[in-house]
C-alpha cells in the first residue's frame, strides 16, 4: 500500500483552530492525524506539505524509514516545528497502516497493557476563565473555581489540574508571563501571585473534597528561584504533582531536590536526545511526552528511555478529540504510565467534527478497539467551519497586572 496524497485541513475551533493531516493511499485507505500550530508552532502545516511530498509512492508501512529519511533531510535544523511536522506524518502513517491491517493502533505498539486509562480533568476552571464564550458556566472568581472542582468530583473523576490566575484584581484572569501575558520576561514571582495561588488551591480543595487529586501547572511562568518561592509557599498542600517547565535540566533538578511535591515536566521536549539530560540529572518524577509533536511510534522509544531511569510518563494532551484518541492508544500500550491529561470541557460542536468521541467511565478513558485511532474527522464538517486567519494567536482572558 503506497502513499498517494497528503493534505492538511484546518478548521475553526472557537478560540483557536484545529489542524489535521489527511494521508490518502492507493488502496483508498485514509490515515488521519491531528497536529497543532496555533500555540508556539507556526508553520507546521507548510513543513508537512513540503516533507510529505517525499512520501508519495512510498510504502505506508515503512514509517520508521520515513522518520530516518526525514531526519537526514532536515539535519541542519532538527527539532521544533520540523520535528512536529515529522511526528504528524508518522501518526497519519500509523493510522493508515492499522486500518489496512484492520487492527487498533495499539496493536502496532506491542499491544495494550490496560483497557482503560486513568485521566485527570485538565484546565479545570482554566478554560471557563480564559474562554467563557465557549465553556460554561463562566468562572470569574474563587467561588466559581470551587464549583468547577466540585463538578470534577460529582462526575466521578479522580484528579484535576489548573493553572495560575489572579483573582483579587477584578474578574479572574490568567497569569502567563512565560507566554507574554503580561509581558514580564524577568519572570519574577511576587507576593500577589503567591497569595492568589494559595487561595486558588484552597478553593480547589474545598470543592473537590479530600479524595480528588489536585495538580497545578506553573508552565514557563517562573525561573528556578521563583519556582522555589512558589513551592515553599504551597508545601503544606496535598498535591499530586507540580508541573513546571525549564529547558535547563540541572536547574530543574535543583528545584526538584527542594520540592515536597513530585515534579512533572518535559512536555515541550523533542526526541530521546531532548529527554536524556533531564533523565540523567534526575530532574523529574514524571516525564510528560507530547505524542502529537513527537509521533506515537517515536514516543514509545522516549517512554522506554524513561523506563530505564525508573521514571513514569504522562501524555501531554490539550488539543482536539482525535489527539485524545491518539494518546489513548499510546497510554494503553506504554508500560510506565502515570496518568493521562484530558480536557473534559469541550466545545459545543466538538461531537460534530469526529465519527467517535472519547468515552469516559468512572474517571477513566476507555481504550477504543476500532481500527486505527478509533475515530476520524468528518471532512465535510471540518470544511464547513473555515479557519481563522493564519497567525491569529490563542485568545485568553488576561490583563497586565
């Protein structure tokens, strides 16, 4: 079975766009993957279309050969958006190969070791603060945070994660200087942020009750000195993990050595070479792997490297439903799984875009047994929602503060 055509399709997804790769074969089998270029990765689709031309007429099953050839072609500029484009193509090849063999993708990964995936409700209150036009009920204060956490418990989920916010300057708004809102490249942590984080965690615990695990994500919003200030301020809270990002493995290892909470990180890293310094430095308790960026086949290799260092992994997953299903197959097959990220707050029209949606039961994601990823985009529905203009950034409820 040969690759006959490659096409990228983009559709409007409310506050962002969704991005898809459609790989058509000479047998009529179509492989799909979802990728992202809205959040810090402009131009992935352009690279897909350029590199993908080298695949035309090639064997769909030879996805490792494609990965190696693509690496040779792009050797002067490895990683970043080039690696993400290669990962997107790899994922579409896996889907097509599995459909041709009439097996779920997890069978290509060695078979599943679990039938259901433990998940945490990611961006709890976050989406309802940042994007109230799309996720209801809107959250504007700590009382709303408490109600959102209570919903996690009431709907049977065992864990939640939230981000950093400011609550004592009008309506709640995101604190994201690591991504330029507010623009504060020094990334200093002040008393205001510490106070707001403490109150936020109190509200989350009050709503969630004693049995729901709480995760908090610092992202890139502090340097190590600021991370330590935040960690000291919240050391008495019972947290599942603190997620924080740094490109400096030794610095993050120092932060971990002073933390009473487990440290999760690495979601922006590419390839085994990107992860090895963090594993060697013992910088993380949980390594977060983005299979959308790396490709699921390559992500299995990264997970194996983590296993060699006795580190469990967690899939990074904040995209559309196809990405959730892609991650489900990875999480089903990988032995050293800690937990999987998933967004339960979804767009009202999300179900119109895909043939099947993720199924959750008792706080777990059920692994689908349909061929390929177990779902695929409905192409007419995608094309009926023209994307926002190229280059439109993610829109958040933020303010300089």
